[in-house]
């Protein structure tokens, strides 16, 4: 009998020794991206938030008050890629949402891949993969580190917002074929949908949501931080005569779900099914769920940042964040998961709204500039098609025409930049082949260099005056510039391993993946240039 205590002690020591070999990690990491969210929205709309959603994250998490994008242009695809690679377009290759391939002259969509097939949706919506992404993601590194035992699921209504965060090795990257209102993937990831995804699609959730009319969740007088309901700054759905509530969603196309808060609702429904059916956070390895809510972006583009529609969307989103925290606490366990919330870019005010407030602003039309410049260049170089496109903040030269007419390329660039001086709204026209000589403030020059991909970016970068938009309409708004309204992003950390508090120093989008790598004790993504935000980690 006297040997029993010794035996118990030896067993205890052995168990403790085995336990000490296990690296301390959360069971699940949840990355939440709210497309087109500015950090001031967290405070602007706070009087209509509960204490259990955004406010809970602000009070109990670590809030990075000065998080910025450190490259150009500030669009969806490079934003999501930067968050998850910790890198910039110059290194990870995703220069914008679309680009012109310098070798072929063809326009390329960021996640297009003709070699794969659709799984679960239409063929057009399914020819997608991360093929154009040159770098690894933090989700890839987690899979590699765990010998592919960790599960990674990445979801969004937008294809690019699901594919790029999930990286090359995800267990499932799912996006919505909005023409049919179903979630889908491609043969890059799998050959058929899991049973739970097929079952979810068969419920016709998109159709059910769109049968509800979009009215405000609160009485309209509660939306004190928005302009009047019917105004000239906002877009309208087809068939509407005013911009005011209610919006008759039942008469809209199924694809319009993304332009309503129901696009966020159905994604959250899908996220809960993913957690339950993939058993995320319930195994021996750390799992990762990447969720990108896109309706905030579509609604912002259509109505602008001062609309009741956008405020209502964020009030609803606050309830979704509250429900997400409750669901994670129930399924994964409070204190067992790490959540971060951020955005891929911000958004500008509608220029006409600013003009009506007697503030400097205006609309810029790249198509008009293209016509004028091609006419001017034709008089000099005898070719009226020397500019292929003006988009994504760039002027793209028509290399085929330049070669065919044996024109000196630099002469064309110099002539364009000389002519552009007459356009008062264009502050800088930067020759990206000689950017080191550009008379730019160093910070903006660094952002331009970080965002330049020689095989995929345009030849001349156009930087407009503050609050001028490269517009496609006079209603709504857009983004893409270096200015703080586009590049100042929210960043909140919450849960396992996170030190409660506020981080006031300037940090960058590239630091998110680096911080996650430190938190998880895994390798940084292979093109990561970010640094760990040390104040965030306990």
C-alpha cells in the first residue's frame, strides 16, 4: 500500500510532462472583415448599439485606434490579401480587383482561373481560385504547421473575399453565386459540395430573406447620424421612385440580396452551419474561420456613408456580432477562441454632399480623360489608341500600339504627364517606372511603391485632390485612394491571448498576420513584412 502514493505521483508527473509539451493556443481563430468599414462608424452609430456587440469588443478587447493600410490602391482584393498575408501587392501580387496583364494585354480578374470548374453554382461564377496569389496566407501557414490537421474555412458573399483569405490550402472556401442565391466553390478546393452546404442551399434562404421588405430595424427618428431619408446623394433600386424606406426587396432580383442587410444575415447563418458541421474549434488543433461581410460595401457604394440605409446596416450588424459572440461561447467555449475584427478599406463621402456643405470635392471621370488624352496623343504620335484604359487609379498604355507604331514609350508617358497638368483635379501623375524621382511626400511614395506590381499595375498613377472621386455615378460613393478616409481601418482583438486595452500607436494592416503568427507560435506567411503588435498579446 505504501507504494500507491509514489505511483500516483509518478503518473501525475508524467501527465504534467506530456501536458507541458503542448503549445498553448486557442481552439479557434475567427477573422471578421466588414467590407468598407471606417473606424469612426464604431463611435458614430454607438447610441444605437447594444452593450453586447461592437461595444463589448471595444470594452473587453484590444482596440488599435490607428491602424492603416500602407499601400495603394485601397480596394477589396488587395485588402483581404494584405490582412491574411501580412504583405503588400508588390510582393503578394494581387495589385487590385482587376488588372491588365502586361504580357498578354488581357484584363484579368483577381481570382479568375479558367482551368477550374464550378462546384455548386453556375460555370461563370465558379471559375475561381487563388492561382494569382503569389504568397502564403496565415491560414496556409496554420495548415502547414499542423501537418494539415487544422481546419480552415473561409466564407463570403464575394468570391475574392472568400478565396484570398482562405489561401491555397483551405478545407473550404465558399462564396455566393448571387444569380442563384447559393453558396459554391470550385474544383481547386473540392470536387463536390459537402452535404451540409448542399442542404443549406436547398433551403432557399436567399429567396426567403428577399421576401421580407427592408425597413429600418429602429424608428427612423433614431437614426440621428444620417441625412434625411430621401435625398439626391443616394442610389436607387430598379423600379424605385425615391431613396427612402421601405425598400421592396421582394420585387428585386435574387442577386440584389448583397445590396441589402440580408446578405450579411445569410452569411452569418452559413457561418454557424460551418462551425457546427466542420466542428471548428472542437478538435485537438487550432482551427480558423475567415468571414467577410460584403453587404456593408455594396450598401455603402449605393447609398454612401451618411445614409440611413448604412446606419441601419450597422445597427443590424451590431446584433450579428452579439449573436456571433454568444454562439462561439456556446459552441467553442468562452475564452477558447481569438477573434479579430477589421476592414479591407474605408470609404469617402459623396462629393456632391461635400460640395453642398461648401467643402472642396468633385467627380473625376476616367473615361472622359481617356478620350481626351487619346485624341491629344493622336495628333502627336499618329495613333489614337495609345491609352488602353484608365481605371483603378492608373493609366494603362497600349503596348501593342506603341510597338506597332515604333513609338518611344517614355515620350508617350512624358507627353501624358505634361498634358495632365491642365487638369486641376489631378494632384499628381506619377510615372511608376521612375517613381523614385517623383516629387511626392515620402509616405505616399512608399504606399505607391508597396502597391506597384510591375507585371500587373498601370504605367501612370493618378492621385486626385482630397475628396475627389474617380466616379461611375453621382450618387453613392467609392474608395481606392491613399487618403485616411480610405486607408484608416478598424482593428479590434478579442478573446484568448488578448490583452485588454487600447493601442494608440500607428500600426498597419500588414501587422495583423504577423501578430496572429506570434499568438499561434507558427511561421509568418512567406511574404509577410508586418511586425507583431506586442501590446495586443498577453
